[in-house]
C-alpha cells in the first residue's frame, strides 16, 4: 500500500522541510510525494489522479496561497482529499477553518508532530470510508 501526498509551496525550503519531516513511510505504508510549486501543477495532479490521500498546502505560498487553494479544492473536487495547511500564526486558524482544511500545522515544520498529523488525516479518513 502507498500513501500519496501532495506538498505545495512556492518556497523549495518549505517543501524540503515537509518532505524531510514526513520521511519515506507513513503508518507502515510507503510514502509517495508529489512536490509542486504552482497552483497549475497542483490542479493538474488532482485532475490526473484519484488516489491522493492528503494535500499539505503552504498558506503563505505566492501568488496563490494555500488557504485559497484549500477552498478551491473543496469547491471543485468530490471527494476531496484531506487538507493540512501550514500556517505562520495561530491567529490564522480561523482562515484555515474558512478554507475548510481539516488541520493546521504551525511553521516552522515540526518533524515530530507533522507525520502524526498527516497519519491521523490519512488513516482516519480511510477508516471512515470503509
């Protein structure tokens, strides 16, 4: 079994931090990561694949932030994969709720808590679908 995750940020450092924190397996499954820097690339992957288990979106990405993308994904894809937003300030949580993301993670990325959050999103969602 593979777990497929999209990591979106215009900042390659943020993408690298997320990918390094996640490692190569998640919950005993091999991790497949699609690393993207643009809205067009993210949408292209979502259109081409129906096996995306989670999207990790940087709320500070430019020119399209992760919160706007989260809302777009929720509005345009059914079912939509779970979304985790990387936020810079705890005060941004209300915007993340507006964007209908399931979870937030404060930057900088914490390599101890991020994999646990993603695992909970992926496997709780899979348990509910069963």
